[in-house]
């Protein structure tokens, strides 16, 4: 169904499947330089559309899916986001990736309340659609990528921190099976990121984001952080489990061996990436940058593996919401 239009007039599509008493919200494309989430959700929508109406996936849940909330951003990133790519090309990514700044960032741009003016039309369309739901959302997943990391990274609602052991175990096992290392970083609550254990942290929130920039003496940027999709769904009054996937488009060997920040290996990679960006700006061929990076061990994570891990995360989260003792007795809405 058509939920609305983007700022440039492109349609924003949403899909609703199933008759279950509990709803599941899935969204992709909040950051338009992160293409794998939309790829998974488009596949999932096609799958759900084709199965029998008495399939347990449709009788257990009602699925609310927005494959890509940012069609304008998708067009701006089309120079490197081949729709059938098995992995993304580093040189083309560094040359062509476009990401919105705070204030235009869809993930942190949802209305603060029903009468709140000023949100992007994309955010308003999703907000109004979610608020038309007549049943509780047990899960909301915002599917993201990260440009560069040591490996997969999973963000979980802090209210559910002590109630997600089965979820974490399932993700750890699949990551190991595919031969990756989990990303790790200790940010001590910066922007809302609290480390749980290797590979797992809390997902960010708008108040912590704003506080970070206030602390830097930048109140203008702080004021641009509005509620996230996770906060918006939880604001409906249920203790929704909210999760954020962070699948790296490119793997950086050696990152995370020393728990940072600062991580000396990550800093060296950042310096190299800055140099390659400068070379591209000076006219260097993207293919040459890709080859130079590969010679130093940087490699693109296959899209297929990213899709598998995103679905593993979603499926494990759904199992967790039905586990004994869940949802947690405390936590409320945020």
C-alpha cells in the first residue's frame, strides 16, 4: 500500500500481512547509504505475499513492513548500490555514498507527538501508519548497516538487556558458523550505546544523542535529534522489543583486538580510508582504490551473509518475545 510520498514526490510503500493478534514492525532505509536492510525486507514481503493464509507466520503475527522509507536517498546512492550486487565495491562506495546529516536523518526524525509539525513527509507517513495499528507491536526492527567494522554488531533495547540470552546465543552461533568475528566497542553510554558483551550493545536514543552534542557545545545539532523509529513504536504504550542490526558493508581486519575507543587499528584504517577518499576526489579510478584496499586485507562482506544474519536476528528476537519471563517486568516505554 502507498503510505505517502517522499519530499521529492516518490511513493513510500508499506506492506501488511497476516492476522495474528501481535504485530511485528520492520523498517529499512532510514539511512539511505545502508542498502542491505531494504533488500531483506523486499524479499520478505515477496515471500509473505506468496504463502498460504493459514501459514503460522501469518496466523501468529501481523507483519507491518516498510522496505525503504527513504526513496529519494536510494536514488542518490544508486551509483554504487547495484540492486543485485553480491558484495559492494569499496571504491564506488567511497566515491558515491550519500548520507543525510542530523535534521534530515530519517532514523532520528519522527514526530514527537501526533500534532508535531515539521517532520519530513517520510517520517510522518510511517508515524501515522504505525499509529493506525489496532494491536500491540511485540517487535520493531530497524535494519541498518555500518560502513566499516570488525564484523556484525547487534543492538538491543536496553529495557530488554537482561531478557535476551537466547537471542544473543542464536546470533553468536550464526556469526561463528559463517566465520566472522563479532564487532566490539566500549562507548560507555555515549549516544545511548552501552556495551552488553562482545557483539551486543544497547541501541541509541534521541535524548542521549542530543546530550552528546550538547556536551560538545553544539546545541544546534542537538536540537535536530527527534525520536527514532524505535522510540516511536515503543511510545504506543507497549514494552516492544526494539532492535537495530549493524551489518558491515566492509570488514576491517584487526579492529576490536583492543577494546576501544581508542582502537589503534581502527584509527589506522580511518587514516587509510581518508587517503583513499582524497585520491578519489583527485580523480583516481575507484577500481584502483578497491584493489589497493584488498591488498591490505579489507574486504566486502557478502550481501548473502548479511541477509542471513539480519533474518537470524529478527527470528531470534521473535522467539525471545515469547520466552518465559519476557517481556521484562520493568522497562516501560521510552
